[in-house]
């Protein structure tokens, strides 16, 4: 009983929650805010298990034909977020599908390579014809192939390293010999 109010949680909710597609819909049905339902998940392990079972049984929007569709779409330089927009899903869904469907993960990686190729062809065309927006093309490359197109310089230190214990500032006047 937090804040003087008794909890509305009932063990029977473990069965009831399975009849809903979302926790928000379940919360509305009970007349509570969704944060209350999340609190029950943390406080009641049996309810947490019921919610896991509910979310596992939800139908997915993934379709095997998205493997070809993502390759076809990204070949024109588009991003995964734009692909998500064309099929009306959240970008996070794309990453979830990549984790669950190895064939889709492979297709996305091939699609990303094709997207990078599209942008690299743009920069080659720009170099040949000197027409276009170099900044936009470089921006596209940095976003589509960041591991290959970046400004960051990596520095590697090798050999014996010693701990610095003291830094001394020496001022030498012009004409004085160092020694």
C-alpha cells in the first residue's frame, strides 16, 4: 500500500492480460494508467510471466517478402528508417526482425551495402562532372557506411609506455644554448 492507496492488482489479471494486444489497452480496460501495470510487472513475478507470454503470442508484422523488398528499396540510397516508413512500422521493428530472422538480417546487410554503393557512385559522379552537392553526398556516405566514411582519426600507441610523474616547463631565451 504505497501512498495510502491499496493496490488494484489481482492475481486473476495474469489470465485477463492475455486477452489484450497491448498493456495500454489492458490498463484502459481496468481504468488505471499504464505505469501502474508496469509497476505490477516489477512487483509480481507471476504477472510479469503472463505479460511475457502475452507479448510472445502477438502476431508479427514481419513477412518473408520483406527480404527482397528491403534490398530493392535501399539500392536507391535510402535508409532503413525510410524502409520502415514505407511498410508502416517503427524502425525498431526492423531491428527486432533482424534479431529474430537470420534471412532478414542477411538481406538488410546486403541492402545496406547497396545503399552505400549508391552513395559512392554519387560521389564518383560528382568528382567526374563537378556537379552536385558534395556535402550532401558525404553526409549520405557517413550515414550509410559510417565504418568506412568517417572523420575520426584513430591513434594507436605501441611500444613501452611509462607513467608521467612530472611535467617541467623550461623557458629558453633566444640565443641561449640548450644544455
